[in-house]
C-alpha cells in the first residue's frame, strides 16, 4: 500500500504537520519492536465518511498495550474523538486507512523498556485495495506462526510482524500474492496479515484463537454475517490438507477486507473462481460498510 501524505498527523496530544511527525533514531521501538498498533478503515458513503468498528479497534489497541505494559493516558472515547478530528482536519472523504501506534520512545538504552516514555501517534491517509480483489494465489510458508507461548498473538505488536515479513518476502519472491502460516502444532493459523476461512460442502471453518491467530475484527464481523446467513460454522483446528481439498477459501482483514483465495501451493481451490458462499459473505460485508444494513449501523461511526 502506498502512503499518501496528508496535512496533519496526531502525535503525543497535538496535531502536527506531516513532515514534523518524527522520532529519534534511538527510539526504543525502532531497536526492539516495542510498539503496538492498529489498522482501521473508513468508508465513504452517502457523501459522508464512516469508520468501521472504531471502538473495537481502540479496545484491541488498549489490550495490546496492556499485554506489553504500556500505559495509554487516553480513554477509548478520547482516542475515538481524536481519530474523527484527524479525519476532519485532513478533510478526508475517500476510502482511508487509519494507523494508531503506541510505542516506547527515546529514553534508556537496553532491553528494559520501563525507562523509555510511551509515545502515541495516529496517521490517516487515503488508500486503495490491499490485495488483488478478484482473488489471490497463496503458499503455505516455511516459517511457522510464532506460538502464543513465545509472543502473544492477541497483541498487534510491532516486533511480531517480523514473522509476517519473513513469510511475505518468501511468498512474493516465489511468485505468490500472500503467505499462509501453519502453527507450531501443524494446524492452519492465518495469513501474514489476514485471518483465513474455508468452505467445504456448505460448511464454513476458521482456525480457533488457540492456533496463534490475531482475533481479527473482520473475522468477528464475518462470523456474525455467517450466522445471519444461516450457514453451519465451526471454529476448530484445521489441517493443511483440508486447505487443498476445500471448495472455497478466503482471507479477512481490515486491509484485505474479504479476498477470495483461488490457488494454494499450486493447487486450484474449487473451480478456481471466487466461490458462491465467499461472494455472498463479501456482498453482505460491503452492504454493511456502505450503510445499507441498518441492523449493523452501530459498526459505523459517522465522521462529518
Ligand atoms: N491477522 C494478522 C496477523 C493481522 O495483522 C489480521 C489478522 C486481520 O485483523 P483485522 O482486525 O484487520 O480484521 C491482521 C490485520 C499492515 C497490515 O500493513 C496489518 C493487518 C493487515 C494488513 C496489513 O500493517 N492487520
């Protein structure tokens, strides 16, 4: 995704110019990955802009920070209001990506993080599609998902993304669009930056939290959509071989939204086209984010 600069960034309590939102090279997080972040999307609709599941993202940010003992001196409401204000200050009306980050800044040198102050920043800028929307070709990575016993997968932590970066580089260099992680026990985990769902004989499956996944907000939204559509659904450990024999597969994520998986390790998924159930879920999702489902209006926060 390209970063499209805007006028203002919010940093440590103030709106600053884009070029002034900087950190020192001795920032703790730059050396040791001691930061946590979020990825949030805002959708244009009816001449307005709507942030998708804003408070749920902020709650996850606060929980990620709690795991790494980083105190955030703002409430959920204050952070939500700041994001809305940032979008307004930048006059953003198109599809946007919002990136809040909480990190250990300049302080002491060394692994003990407690001497480095907590910094917080929020950026918001226009974006397009993340993965090719029509569908992607993926590989299972030779890198295993970091197990929760080594690094909590519930926290969206900066350092943890080195695991995803290794998998992503391997996938790209071998000609695939994205990588899928197998967990430490040999079960399917998730994509480098997406959760995964499979469909077989009309039944939908997704790996459980115990497969070292990030509990995605899009994943949660899709689980609610599945229940509304009435398909049988199971959250259970999934074998790698099930990925090769399923009828449909798709990724979910803030950036990926709902992206059909058309090929896995050079094996065609189903008939090689986005599946019927995948399309149905995707359509429902896009109706929600474009304000066409009153029942889910509470997932959208109006900006203007
Ligand atoms: N798993 C992982 C490892 C993720 O990073 C998801 C699942 C999906 O979660 P949400 O809540 O978005 O449905 C994510 C999401 C980036 C980037 O560039 C981050 C994510 C996805 C794509 C890109 O930082 N995180």
